[in-house]
């Protein structure tokens, strides 16, 4: 894996529409989508990514029909139990960002078990965003900082980083959204400041490991400037400087 893409985040969109196109209930799309998570996680570990963060359930998703929300959390529980052996086998460290402790106690227990059993793994860091909102994360970070620092000094960027839900989670290099919509939907607002964006029309159940690799490859070819001059095209810059020096000497 190229060192330029270390952390990929994915908004896994389109499960319901995928099922509707096939005249099936929305839950069928979520089942297919959860199976696809397994494949993308395996591929990420195989490619040598450092981190993969998946938007599993946002704070806004509570507004969906109650039966759909119930089915989503049933699938989450099954996924946590089913995937635990694969996480351990593939040296994947598991974490969750978001206010997941308000969920059903059995789901919380499964999350904590997976976190504990994989805490010492050194491969891919897999994070699921569950009951997560980017604005809430920033607000919580500021409030936690204020509680811990009564000197009332000004908050810094480093302070925000320290108080995010998972301070060890690095900034996003690439954000992918499936199913055609071109917005970030309150996902990792702080961490995507300089992320590359890729929007694909492919709905999540149809999103393949091949397309995943192709997106990463195309992103690696982009020139990431981070607000400054070219950072990647060193040969071109050196040639330009050499040409300027020759002009001056002549």
C-alpha cells in the first residue's frame, strides 16, 4: 500500500434503494450490505491500510421507521458476533466511535467484548461509527476540554484532537460515498479537513473489492497539496528550480 493513503472512511449508502430496485424489503438490502462489509474489511487488511472507518448508524438514522432501526441493530449484533473470529485471525483492532453506550445492553456488551479481544492487535484499525454525528463529536470534545481545564485558556487544534471520540484515529486520507449522493452527511467533519473525496453511483451491496482498489489507485494519482505548493511532484519541482538557476547563471 502506498504511504499516501493510510486511512479510508466510507459512507455505506444505498442498501434500501438497492433492495427496492429488486422489489425486496429494505432489510434485505441491509443484510446484503452487512455481508459486503466483511469483504471490504478483509480487502483493506490485505492491502495494508492502517485504518478503515465505516459509517454504520448516524444520529440522524433514528428518524427512520422503527422496524428498520430494530432490524439494523439486530444485524449489527449478528455482525459483531460473526466477525469476531475474523478480526482476531486477521490481526484487526476493533473500535467504535459515537455514543454507543445508550444502545441495548447486549449490543454494548458485544462491542466491548470485540474491543477487548482485539485491543492488542497491530494490523488494520477498524472503526464503526455507531450513533455518531460529526457536529456532536466536536461539541463533546470542546465540552470535555472545558471540564478538564479550569484555567479557561483558549482551546487549540491539538486540544480538539485529544478529546475526539478516538484520539488515536488519524485524519482521513480518502472519503468514499456509495450510491450517488455527493455530501458528507455529518460524518467525521473534523477529520476530513484535507481528505480526498470520491463519490460513486454504485450502491453499497454492489460495491466490490475491485472498485475499492481502483478508487484508491486513482486517488493515489492525485496531487495532494494540503493548502500549499505541490507536495508530491518532487521531480517536476526540482526540474523547475534547476531551469531557473540556469537562467540566472546565464
